[in-house]
């Protein structure tokens, strides 16, 4: 049976006599007591009359087993209440024994059941304090760094917001072309379009483009990734520019 890390007298599970002798602080006589109890159980009380506590605690444990107060098992494996288990294989889990004692004997705190709690508490309180403090200091430093980064981000966001507002103001002020400026641009586009499609006095084409569709296809082929230069937009703009130019003649 495995022993507890903090308490060498604690086990995962116990024979009833194991638990009784630990309850009476008789671990130093464990081998002697268990051998006698298993060999001649009928003379058990007479053999150890010098330790009346041993018989008393053993009787308490068996009484709890008989009355269903204390779960039991066979060699550490829990079995349903009422199942028959050979006396030499009857065992009680550490956790069940501890809970039973807390309920029925709250004034009893035998070391093999409760001593490990105190040891563990001391270990945690002393052994991990500096490590926890170091972790806390590290987290505080990281938090401080993150707060500085957050402040920098907020400053950048405010700057971006101001820049965005400035751009909006510029668009609002300069984004709309005057009627005269728009007419000028359309005349320029129309003049260039006519130039590409015109002929010399000798009848030779001034460019390789035969019509407006050829010009549109060439622009799209070379600048298809430029916003605003879709076929539909180019067709509309060139046609409008051509009409404006002819109207102004």
C-alpha cells in the first residue's frame, strides 16, 4: 500500500487494524499487532491488554462498517454496501476514513489522517511564497509595459482621427470640381480622344487605335488595377467628353 508523501504513516487504504493502531499512535508496534490480529483474531484483546485504546478503536471501526457509516472495499477496491469480503482483505480508503472521523469523531484528529494537511499548509505558505511574489512582480511589470503600449496606441489613434478629420475637410473643400474645371477636363479628354482617332491631311491614321473601344481595351490591359479605370467608367467618361467637345465647337 502506497504511503502519503507528507505523512509516512498514511496510506491510500487500510485494514481496520491498520487504522486502529494508527489512531492509537501504535505505529511502532505495527508489525507485531497485525501479525497477531491476523493469526489469532479471537485472542486479540487479551494479547494487547496493555493498550485498551487499540481494542476500543477497532470496535468503533467495525461498528461503523456494520452499520453502513463507513464504506469499505476489498484490497483497496470499493464494493457495494452489504458485499461479503474476507476479513483479511477488508480495507477502508483513506478519504472515507477521514470523512467518517470528521462526522462521527470531530474531536479526534489523528496525525495519519489530518497531519498531512498541516504539513501541506506550511509547505505552501513558506515554500511557495517567494515564487508567488516573484510571479506577481513579473505580472505587475508586464501590466505596466502593456499600459504604456496602450497609451502609445491611444495617442496614435487620436493622431489618426485628427488626420482623418483633416482629410475629410480637404475633400469637402476641394473634392467638388467647379463646373468650369469639369468642362475643361472633359474638353481635354475629348480632344485627346479625337486626336487618337483622327487622320493626317494625307489620310494616314494619327495612332494605332481604330476606334474608342480599342482605346478603352488598351487602357484596361495596361492599368486594370487602377481604381476608376473600369470599362464601364471609361466608356461613359470618353463618350461624355466627346459630346462636350463637339457641342463646344
